[in-house]
């Protein structure tokens, strides 16, 4: 452990490696996410896929859900076989390959690119957070603050990404330049995908070049029962991973070529059953599976993790409509001008990240300043849920104004993103930190995957909610979604005392 290291703003120096690696990964992810749905619903004549809004939002929700669902096998592989450090490296390579695949204008490379990003993020996302946790001792009071700083790095990339890709895909000056260079202006979409790939490549270079600062953190998987058991596990995992990869790649090309009579809608519906099976099966294994001889304290912690999983799923189902419902509202109902100058609607996707960069240090300082007097993690979760609901309720009067056919001020969306930022800072970095504290040490990467499984469920739910955008009055949609978050937060606040006792082993 390097708990006495304070060379990076009072934190271990290795935090800087993970800060910048995750910054570039989030640049690529949010840069692409900022216009992904817009690309899918744009007409073929405009260079898009020409999908309807319900189909596009369903595919979007399935993609963003699968990105986090794959964190479970990604965490398992790191725990049992390759260790978190290698998992992050291999994941980054797959992500970069996926974005570069999306840069080629064809349906086949589109689906293949999404698949590769899903696989890579499943490896990288849970394990880079685990390495952050390895930099601190279990009771180090800097832990929550360290995750808040790490979270600021995440959002620095999320801020820059949509600015770059939004300019490339929506700026008329850039499209004019493409025309002047003899290129199709509608290829601007694929310049955006390519920029995301370059960002992930820069992140990989930085991760490798400064990896020495991490010391031995995350280098090794959890110890196996014997060398023979480890070798057998490795052979089995390699075989099944190969089968899985070949099957998914084949399915992707079959769908895009039309040789397989399966529609994207059927795939998203089938994915729902898979998601339900994974959630039910995993939690059954966690509590009832053979070999899981948890202590009484560990079992109590697992129940708290389960509640946090549900809370996270509800939170992300509302919050992650930034890339769908709020994205469409920015395009269709918002006056995208500032001081008389037009700007790409994708740039709204950077607001949350900008506010995170501004306020994450404030929240990190606040938790350290309050010390033992800071609200318990379940209380912070409650504030997050209530806040994300209030953010949507702010848009109800804006939707009423837009119902008359006019465009509303960009300040409405800006206010929503600000409130959502404060809510996110009460829940997301606290959830990451809590998972590293509550999870049994022998399955810590796998349990970090549970946190992202909650995000997976939430993203799918959010995609389904967003499908109502074209068929339900917006003021009603925003009101229902907002109340959903507020009620969930109040319920968790009621039970926060009991959950806090369970976290500390109090009967």
C-alpha cells in the first residue's frame, strides 16, 4: 500500500496515471455518445442510418446498457486470470479498435464497432476503479476524496469529447471544408467516430508510459487454489471467450448483411431477457451459490451492496437520458445560440462534465473537511436520487413553453445539467468508493462489476423511457421521470439509518 504518498494533490502519485487514462477513455466514450443517437435517426440522405426514434433509442439503450453489463465478466477475468492492470490495457485496445471501425461508413462496421466498444469497456471500466481503490488503505479518510478527484478526470474527458465531436459532426464550416476538399460533407459523422478512436489511443499511450507510478497495484489476480486450477481456469476461459467473440462478430455481420432474418428491435428485446437473467442469476449465486461461505459481516455488506445496486439502477435510468431524451430536446426544442452565435446541440453533452470539473474539488474538499461528520453513504445516495428527479422537473415548464412550437432558452437545459451534476457527485463517486470498501476482498473486481451492472439496468430502462419522446407530451414525460427519481430518493432516505448500521456491522 502507498497510503502515505501525498505527491498528487495530497494523494498517491499513481492516481495521476489513472486520472489521465480514464480522462481519454471518457473522451472517446462521451464524444461518440454525444452524437450516436443523432446519427442513427438522421436520414440516409444526411449520412445517417435512417432509423425511427423508438428504434434508435432502443438500440442506444441496449448499447449503453451492454457497455456496463460486460463489466461483470470483465471484473471476473481480472479477479481470476489477468489482474486489473492487464484488463485495463486490453480493454483500451478493444475500445480504440471499435471507434476506428465506426469511422468506416458501412452498416457492418457500425455494428462491429459498437460490439468492440462494449467488450473493451467491460474490461476497462470496473478494473481501473479497482486500481484506484488499491492505492489506499481500507480506512484511509482520503479514499472518498480520491475517488472524487478521479471522477473529475473522468469528466474532464467527458467535457472535451463532445466539444470536439460536436464540432466535427454538426459545424457547417467543417462540412464546407470537407466539400472543398472533395469529400462528402455527410462523412462528418465518421470524422467524429475517428476522433473518439484517436482519444482512446492517446489514453493507451499515457497508461503504458506512466504505469510505473502505480507500483504493484492491480498487477496480479486473486490467488488461485493451486497452479493446476489456475491453468485449467485459463484454458476454459480462453475457449469460451473465443466462442463468444466469434459468435457476436458473426451475428453482427449477419444482421448488417440481411442474411439473418433478425431485426434490431428483436435483438434489443432479446437483450432484455438476457439482462434479467444475468441480474437474477448473479444475485442468486452471490447469496445462495456453492462455495460462497460469507461471514456474517460480509453478508450484511452484500445486502447493502444490493440496495445500492437498485438505487444506482434507478438513478442512471433518469440521468442517462442525457444522450437520448435531453439530446433530442436540445435539437428539436432548444434555441442553440449564445450571445447571437449558433453552437452545435451536441455541446450540451459537455455541460455536465464541465460542472463536474468545477464542483468535484468542492465536494472532495467538503467530505474531507466534514470528516466523521459527513453524511453516511446511503444518505448521499438519497440526495443523488432526489436531485436527479428535480433536474427533470425543472424541464416541465420548458416543455410547456416548447409545446407552442417555439424554441426555449438554453438556460433550461443548463439548469437541469447543473442539478444533475450535484446529484451525481452525491452518488456516483460515493458508490465507487463504497464498493471497494464493502466488497469481500477475494471478489472485489467482480463486485465493482455489480456497480456497473446497476448502470447497465439503468441505461436500458432509460432507453425504453426515451422511446416515449415522440409519442408522449414532453411535459408529462419529464414530470413522470422527475417524480420517479424524487420518490425513490425519499424511500432510500427513510431506510438510510438501517443501511448505515449494516455497513458498520451494527446489529
